[in-house]
C-alpha cells in the first residue's frame, strides 16, 4: 500500500511538474512536415511523402505520426502517404474541448476535404482504426478502401480498452486527477509496453518523442479528455454497417480486444476480411510493420497471419 501511495504521488500532483513549449520534431522518414488549418482554429501537423494514390495513416491513442516511421518506408513507393497528428495529440493543436470520436472524425473528414483527396485508402490503428471506419462511412465518395488495425471500440471502465494493458490501472489516475495528472516517462512506457506481445519493440527514441509531446502546455488536459470520453468510441460502432467499400479488419492475436468483440465487428462490417496477426499485440504497426505493409498494399498473406471467416 505504501508503494502504491508513493507511485500515485509521483504520477499525479498538479503544479509540481513544469511544462514548456516543445518544437516540432521531423519524422525519420525523410518527408517534409507540414501544417493544415481546420475549423475552430485547429492546426494539424502532418507528413506527406511517396507517390501514388493517397493513403492516410491514423495513429493510436496517445501517440502521433512518428508512430508510423517503421511502416512508411515500406509503403512510400506504392502510395502518396499522409500521416497526421490527430488534434489533442503530438504537435497538433490542443484546444480545451471534449475529445470525442465524432469530433475527431469531423477533423479527419475536414483534412481529406481541404486537401481535395479522393480514392483514399484509410489505414488506422487503435482510435485510428475506428476513425478509418467511421470516416469511410461518412465519406463514401472519397474513401476507396479501409484497413482497420486493432480498432479501439471496447472497454468496461474509464479509459476504455487501454485499461486492459498489463499496467492499465495507471490510467485510473486521470479519472482521479484529470488535467493535474503528472505522466512520467516511466508510467507512459509501462502502459504502452503492456500493449505489446514483445515489449522490446517499443523504440526508446520513439518513447522519448511521445514523452516530449506530453510536456506541451494543455496536453495533459487533452489526454485526460480522450480517456474520459472512451465510451464515444464504442458508441461509434453502429456507423460500421454503412460502410460500402472493402474493409480489411486486422487484429493482433494479443490485442486488448476479446475474440467475441472481434467477431461482433466482423458481423457489423458484413463482407470485411478478418486477419489475425500472430505474436502481435495492440501496436501492430510497430511490432509487425512488414505484415501491416503487405496487408495495406494487398499482397498475399504471409506466415505471420491468417484469415478468419
């Protein structure tokens, strides 16, 4: 009990932690970093690289576009890639609002429409996996295909599915302290590594990038709001039945989701192809980027995965 109290004091305490402006860091993929203004004064940081039909990559809960640094080099000869920091994440705007799935969906739709993109492949992981599906339901004239990786549309308690991480109890501190929660690098690593089959697949330099973004003024309030609105991701599931484009639904065999939850999504998505990646957790683009690249490009299944009917 004493150790738990000490850890709570370390992770939550409000003004004891100093914050500072963190300059945007370039992605390691070699593409230029840009910004795009959306409604309500929101600015989105994004990477554009490659040639071909447009592919939009949507990252997981509590990460940013650098999440895809290992995946993008395997795709940029096939697609014109757009990877963005969702508002409330990374180096994009941090407005003081409620971060719900419908709001983030609206911003992704604006991103597509402002850039005039059509024939788009949407590929997203976690909350990005849900957004890939819901945006496809809303923009059938612009989206041609969806690859949804470990969609984050399940959970029982504050924070949703991330509470199933080996160290997911740490998220409960956001329920107690909200914007005053102090998220140490150690705590961030503990929660994220609980989403891997092989925790060593979380690169230390990438963890450092996530940690630096978390030091931005206003970031902790945005992060807390994402966790507090966890139920909005579950409530978005009814939109799945409206999707008419081809969908590849991908789960790591060690994802936080449960087999009945995966089967329920496959039923909602009707003709979706359901792929299970072996020895892979929630963060599949980091843990198994070669397999994910093959699935996005449309190559035949490798030994790493199998299709479920």
